[in-house]
C-alpha cells in the first residue's frame, strides 16, 4: 500500500534521508520545514500519516500536534514523533500532545520505513503498535 506522508521537519538532511527511504518503498512524501506550514499543508490535503519533528523553530512539535488534532479531518490521522528528544518523560509528552507513535533520531535506515508502516497499520486497524 502506498502511503501519502506529510513530514514536518526543519533539518534539510533529515528530510532528505527520510523522504529518500520512504520514496524507495513507493510512498509519496510531502514536506514542510516548519510547524505552521505543516499544519496548513495537512489541512489542505489530508495525509495518511504525519511524521513530526518535535524540535521545530517557532511552533514546537507539541504545539503542532495539538493544532493538528483540532482539525476535524485529522483527528484520526496517525502522527508519529520523529525526534532526538529521548529523556525520561519525552515519549509521554509526545503522546499527551496527540502523537500516536515515537521514533528516536537518528533514524535507522534499515528499520525506519518498517516502523512508519507499522504505526500506520496499528492506527488504522485499531491495534496497539
């Protein structure tokens, strides 16, 4: 299954790597370099899944997740935090803000796409990841 993925990530190298890996598997990737444009993009064309960096300029990823959850069409769209925040409590903060999954950076090129696909399957099947 081909997924329409929205990636909200400010780092160009991280965007490139993740998009490359996902597109190699046949997925479509749109990218936003900041939270506000990511929220706007998500609202105009609803993606199958959203990959969200937490450490964004201006509007951080927690605020972005909360804003995305306020858009009716996105209430059930899986949001996966892809972040270098790995301290105790960071995962829980992501979930409390509205994220459905959590992937630590640096991403693993060997497993990243499988993780994204698994989060999408779990969210759309109603089963835990």
